[in-house]
């Protein structure tokens, strides 16, 4: 899959499955996208053979990355929460899984050879997936919130008493 899909899929899942009360901030979404794209940014590759020999596409580096995130969350909690560290680690691991189903990954590299995967997602789908991810992000983070806001405004303008606390009136 392309790097854009790797960056946006974790953001889409975060947007869809986060609760309204604990919705991630824009910074959190950007960090999640960066973590999702990080294996390709750290060690770019253009062939499957290069991906299979990429240190950034193995579980040993993912474990080191996750450890660094968790240590950062423990010792710098103002900069990164534990929840954010786990979101970033999950986004990185999700990248590895997506690469596994779109050609394969050597999960043990560089310590051992444990190659797994196949082209379950054909490369002809990669650009349409990028386009679909961009459209999904637009819907989740722009269109649906705007639609929800316009519905709330319409509801309050139809019944202005709903917008006031109990015992208050519009004149107060």
C-alpha cells in the first residue's frame, strides 16, 4: 500500500471509534498519521525485496519504537499521554500488517528471517485506496461534523426554548 493509506487508515479508525468525550486532538491525529507512515519514512523502498530487507518493517524495531513511546509517556506525560503512545504504536503495527497483506513483510528482520504475507490487496487497488482514505477523512472530520452542527442549529432555531437551561427564558 502507499504511504498515504498507511498514514490515513489509523486516523480514520481513530475518528470512527473514539468517543465524543475523549475525542483526539488535531495534534494526536497528526502524530497518529505520522506513526502510521513512519516505517516508509524511516526506510523508503520501491520494491518488495527492499521492503523485506527493511529494518523499519520488522517487529524488533516496532518493539524498540513502542518502548521509546512508553518511556516518553512515563517520563514526559505533559508531552505524550499513555493513550497517545499506544495509539502511535498501534498505527505503526497496523502499517506492518497492511504491508503483510499487500505483498509481505519480514517480521523478524534484522534479527531473524520470518517472512509472512501475500498480495491479498492487489497493487491495482493502492491508488483507489489512497483516494478512498482522503474522502473518508473528509467525511469523518469535515462533512459529518458540519452536517451535525447545521442540524443542531436548525433544531434550536425551530424550538428556541431547548437552548436554555431550566427556569431561564430567552429574555434573561
